[in-house]
């Protein structure tokens, strides 16, 4: 069954009552993000679920590293996909999908930051009672310090760092998501990494 | 390019974001400048440390829960609009007329109540008028004359 036949079948009989559609359920995995969005706009819940499965880890990681709070990150991630559903009808296939999703996440994370009261992260855990080797202990403590330092960065620097370093986006893609210039992104990253490097040197 | 300008480009160099000729200039400088090379190493160590920071594993049923929530939100939104769409044109017209009549009746009723309340109150302006302009009021003029007679 061709892609167009598949879309016609969804319109006419729905995904659950047509035998040939049932065989195509497993083919959601093979479909592109743009095609899945087209199906989502037509009300296909399975296509929506497949999109969530593809991007849930990316969105959760970004939200968690930006907000520093697990529950808020889950809420922000869920809200991201709900907004994605609302935006499905006006989504243009020419837009790259991953930056499209991450832009929604970015906006939501910033809204969360502005609504919340100041949150003070807990001090890095005390590993003194454990019998970990010294190197592993030091690495764990460094990780905790860096995580706290990342959350303490100014919002723009933090978002640029998370999008570039953790999500692997190019400067131009980061600039598009953050609605700024490539030069500004470069400057944000330099300042962010210098701050984090200073924290790392203090620890060592 | 001096060392200060070079160090501004180190992060972009490590990220592979410098265009070809600029990247080559930076690479040549780094091979000969110990201070800038140490700068690059320190950022490499930072990048390696950042790579070890954990993310947040997705809960097992996150996708299904999100779809379920989306469906329930959509049902709430659709119930009113679907109800309206289900009406025929005649019923929609009747609903609009009923709303307008309700608003009109409310306006008339509230006006009646307002007029009823305001009728119970004495006319303050007449009292003030009589006190301030005795010569223009025949009643006050007579009262004034009566007072003078009484005084005599």
C-alpha cells in the first residue's frame, strides 16, 4: 500500500478496522517525522505516540538539565508534546523537526523558570561513607558540581550550552531556536564554558 | 591573529564551527603556541566532564500517558464545539434569539428596579435650590415674610 493509499485508508475507515492498515501499524517506525506530523494533524494517536517515543528522551534531557528539577522536567516535557499536537495543523514540512520541538521545549522551560520561586539546589551528595575508588568518587563529585554550575548559568548561556553540547546542534540551528545570531551563540558558549571551566579548576 | 583573539575562537574551533581558512589559521597557531594549546586542552577536559552528566531517563509509560492526556484534553474542547456544530441552523438562530431576549429582559428589569429605587428618594436639588436662592422661590419668600411678621 502506498503512502497516499494509507492516508486515504485512515480517513475512510480508521486505523483499527481495516485489515491492511493493521499491517502498517508496525510501519510507523519507518515513517519520517514530517509524515507522522501529517497523520497527527489528521487525528492519528498512534502517530503521535510514535513521535513522542522518538523525541521524549531528547526533550526530557533538555528540560532536566535546564530546570534542574525532575518533576518540573517531566511536566515541561509532557507540555511540549501537548503543544506539538496543537501545532500539528500549521506545521510546515520544510521546517526541521528536531529544532521545531526543541524550540517549544526552550520556550516552556523559560516560562517555568520565570514562574518559579528561587530554588536552591541541594549540596553535592556526601560520598565519604562509601567505599568507592578515589577516581570514581572524584568524578561523581565533579559531576554534581558541574550540574549545579550549569543550572546556575544565566538562562541564555545555559540554553545555548545545552542545545549545542548535549543536543549536538550546530551554531546556526541553536541560533534559529534561540532567535538570535550565530555570533551571539558563539559568545554565549564562550562565556558559559569559561564559567564552567573556572568551577572545574576550583574543584581541582 | 594574536593569542587573545585566538582564545576567543577556541570554543568554536573545538566545536568544528570555524570556516576552513580560519580553522587552518587557528590550528597552525595552536601547534606553535603553548599557552593557547593549554587553553584548548582545558576546554577539551571540560567537554569530557560535561559528557558524563546524566540526563533524565524517560519513564516507561511516558508516551502512552501523554497521549491519554492529549485525548482527554481534546474531548473536553470538542464537547462544546461539537454540540454547537450538531445544532441545525434553525436551532442556532433560536439560541441566539433566546440569548438576546434574555439580555433585553435583564436590561429592562434592572432599569425598572433603578427607577423604583430612585423615586423613593427626595429631590435633593429642590431643597438645595430653595436654601440658596430665596428670592426665586415663592414658597420661601412667603416663609421669609411669615418669619418677619412673627418677629414684629
